[in-house]
């Protein structure tokens, strides 16, 4: 009797995890991947719009930050390689120009899409890291509100 109950509990846990993965985890990851690629395409187009000023900017890699902040959060980190002897100058330049481009995009009534906000921008060694939030759901908006409260 004990082994039958134990086996039943194990089977129930396996079935629950399988259903959870099929109906919750996989669709969330697909949505996040599509949003990440969409944000990356927009960031790439904005990087091409920036005045050259001798800088060579390209996205080296990106990652979804929902593992850190929670399920459903659509926040992505992009790492840019820079060809510059003074990365601090590049950081200020990017903050100013990218924030301006994203603000113009978000306020443009012709853009029928969710807003994108740069939540953080920093440099580490010879890379610039840009953290962007795609405001497509309530979880991401709550994350933005929490971040803004922390920086006040």
C-alpha cells in the first residue's frame, strides 16, 4: 500500500511538471525570445542611426533577464563591443542618444507597438551593457516601477 501511494505521488509530480512545462514555460520562453529579437532589431537600427564619430558599435550577445527577476518579465541585456580608447565617453554618448531615440519612438503615434525603455546602461571593461525592458505585460511594468523607486 505504501509503495502504491508513493508511486502515485511520483507520477502526479511528473505529470504536473510536464503540463506546466508545455502550457506555461514553453509559451513564455517563445514570447520572450520573439520580444528579445524584436528589441535587438530596433536597437541595431538605432545604433546605425547614431552619428559614427569614429565608434564601431555592434551587439556581441544578449540574454533574457527573467531568470533573475521572475517569470514573464521581458527585460533583456545586450552587450556591445566598442572600438574606443575611452569607454567612459562612449557611455555618456550612448545614454544621451539612445534615450533620445527611444523616447521619440515611444511618443510616436505611428508606432503601433509596446514601449521600450532603457532601464540601465553601464560599462564593464571594453564593453557597454544595455538593459532594455519591453513593456508588453503587467509584470514588466511592475519591474520598471520597482527599478524607478530604487533609483529615486
